[in-house]
C-alpha cells in the first residue's frame, strides 16, 4: 500500500490515514454506547434531518413504506421529541421461494432534546410520500425594553 494518495486511481479507500479518502472514518461506529435495544437494531437507522428556521425547528424523517398509523411522534415535558415506529416482516407463503431479503424490518426510535425556545404544545406532524415532517414552532424572542437615562451633570 502506498502512503502517497492516488489522484487518478481508486479514491474510495478505507485507509484511515489517507486524507484524500472519500470515506469518513467514524471512530464510534462500533462502540456500544446507545439507548438502542436489540429489538430496535434492525430498523434503527431511520435518517432524520433537523433544520432550524427563524420560525421553527423542522424534522424530516425518511420512513419509506410505513403508514402514518405505524409511526408515533411524542413530546415529553423536558423538551424531548421522540419519533418511533415499526415495520413488520412480510408474511411468508410456504410456496414462495425467496431469492433476496434486503429490506429491513423491526422497530426504530430516535430522541432529540429540543432547545428552550420551543412551543412544545404546538408541535405538528404530517407524512407524505414516505417522509415524516415534524414542525416545532419557536417562541418569539422578546427584545428587552431599553429606556434611555438622562445624564445629569
């Protein structure tokens, strides 16, 4: 293996020390620090984007193939947003011959601690084309009243 990066060859190397590698090394990838239980491990990697706009925090979760009845959105008093769901395994017919089984099934759960400036009682959720959108409005930031003080002299 060459220590000199190749600019024209295979750039998809898994070499941790190659600064030009396109693959990012995740040192915690296999580290067992998680609130995941064994039953959530199969479908746990529901991809979720969290974006903040001036008006709200917006979460978009990819949950392809799930119905809205199979997804749950909950908020806890201490400003925790929890998105969870379950994809069931397709029922087998004894006459079927499976050639490939790649679609994951099982439970998933993701939790997010929200900042203090949110209106937890006005959270809205909608689902369209396999994308769950959760909108958490933000409180208006009250600007401090400024009073000019005359300077005597």
